[in-house]
């Protein structure tokens, strides 16, 4: 079946009273392009979306350009799931309508969605970058981590997390749109959608399922937290189709400008995140848990980075829980004076984001349940217990690399001696190979031992 093209829909909606089947849709007034004075949609890989006013309410009308994009059953299941799992406040509500518009002598469906007044994630970030408001970018990173935790705790995966599908609405809350790739528990066992998400945010070996948002969630979180330290990477890496990272950055040897820019921040927290992201880029890696579990996991020793004090710490200690509990304020055009106290509700919320105190709870993180309308509290970062220090501790740590270097030297020496056979030079080759290899290997192994937490 050949679905209408975006051009077919553009022509059709210019005569709503003729093409729409339902009476209320015949009265739709479509937003016009300021120069062309015709409706121009936002276009994706499976559908086009027009802004229209129906009954005085702004709405988004989504028309499909591909047969396998979605179904009524899928949208109804998602809406029911969002309500039951207390996710509706972060999702754009939608309603499937069969046989809604007639094009080419046939009726086609559409999805009638809530119009979210706000800015896409990259537009919002760009506003903050222009104001050099790194504090607000840090608050945004916390809001993102909070949202991912709520979604994954509810066993919901969006499937196409990227800057264009995340909106910051007029209340300052993060909202998601476009659920053609989404996964929920009722979808377990069915065939995955053909759409696989934005290539600049997805792992090359992504598996459709409950944890497919973990990798793009880490990409966005790393990008936002890096920008909260310095806005310079945005100016050099953002190209309109990403935040900081692109698809080619996920391939070894990880020497692209994005990795160099992140490393140039010389921030222990960002170094740990970048190390974890590099480890997840391995072709054989597959997400097996949520973002929080990944952030608290120990990265491989070769990805660990020394902190400012010369010691190594786990990601959990370097990545504190989210410290904000309310929606994000919109960045003002002119920064107002900073004031203390709670953030006001309504239009007066247009103020610089302020970091609130970290939440705590006496119950274990696995026992905490979200109250209706409130974010899920995240488990606090574990505090490493102080360990004994002194000569005995250092000697135990360095004994292994010393023995390892000697062992490597012996192996190389024996290989060289075998190459000379029974000649008189075999003993000299053995001794030379053993000594030189030990001298070269020892500093490398000692350095690795010092970096080990």
C-alpha cells in the first residue's frame, strides 16, 4: 500500500472542509509558513506533523507516510500505560482516529495530539549556551537523569530519545513526543518496529526492548553535564543534528573531536562519564539495565581516570543523585536578580534554575515508590569507606605489577633464546630480552596499579 507523501498532505490540508471526514476536523485552522503562506509540516521518517487550531485549542495532527509506522491498538495501549504508570505528565497525550482524511480516493488515519508549547531540547540548550548559564545546564542534566529514572522504573522505553523528540514546555517540564519506536510490557514478544531511532544517539547494536534508552540516555546526560562545566564543546561540535556526539564517535579508536573536547575539560566527573560511554560503545555491548545501574557500575580499569586529588573513585561517588525536584524554569531574555526561596508557579516561573538540596530517604532505593505527580527519588551515591593507608598497603598494591613485569621479561627472554637455538648468543639474547622487557613493562604496570581504586 502506497501511503500519501508529505506533499500530498500539504495540498490536502489547505482545504480542510473537503478532505476531512469528521466535522470538528473540517473546522481546523492550520498554522501557515510566514513566507509561503501554506501549511508546512515537521517531517520525520514515518510521518508528518502539522500544527492546527481546533475549537480554539492548539493541537498537532500527525499523518503517516509509511504503512508500518503504528496502529490504533498501539497508541491506545501506550495511553493506558502512561496513565497507569504515572508517566502522562511527561508524555504528549494523543488519540488515534481511523479514516480521518481522504486523499487519492481513500481514507487515511491520523493521530490527534496535544500541542506542547515549548522548545526542543537542542533549542533550549542553545538558549542557555548563549547566556553562558552553566548552572541551568547542570539543572537540566539533573532533570534528564530524573526523567530517565522515572521512565525506566516504570518499564517504558521511548526508543528514539534525541533532541527533536524532547521538549521543554512553557511550564519548564520535560515532555516526550513521537512514540512509534516505544516499548512497554504489553509489547513484549511482538515484532519490533522497523524504525530504529536517530543514528547520532543510538548504539549500533541496539536491541528493541525495555533498556534501549540506556545508551541514548547516557549520551544526552554526558553531553549536558559536559556543557554544565564549559559551553566551548557546543560551539565546536553541535551541528543541528546532535548535542555533542555523532554516530562516528561511537567507533574505535575514539579519537574524534568530540572525545578530545570532552577530555579537554579535565573534569573527573566528566572523565568518568566519558569512560563509561566509551565502554558502552563496544560492538558486543548491550544494555541489560537502566541508566542508574550503569552510572553506578565500575568502568573497566583502562577507562578509569585520576581525580584532581590523585585518587580514583567509582562513578557512583562522582555522579551524585539528582538535586532538583521541580520543573525547569525557562531561561529569561534578560536575567533577573537572583532571589532565595521557592520557585513561584505559573508565568512567574521564568527565572534562572536554582539547585535544590539533594533528596534523602530512610528506606532503601528499591523500596521507594513514586507519589502521584512527584518525581521518583534516586538512591544516594555510595560514600566510599576510608581504607588504611601506609607502607603495607602500597607494598601489597605494587607487588603484583613488579612480579608481572618480571614474568613478562622472562617470557620474552625465553622466546629470544629459542630463536638462537644452541648457539652461544642464546644466553645473551635471553638476558638482554629479560632485562629490557622488564624495564619497559614495569613503569606501565606500576602506573596502572596506582590508578586502581
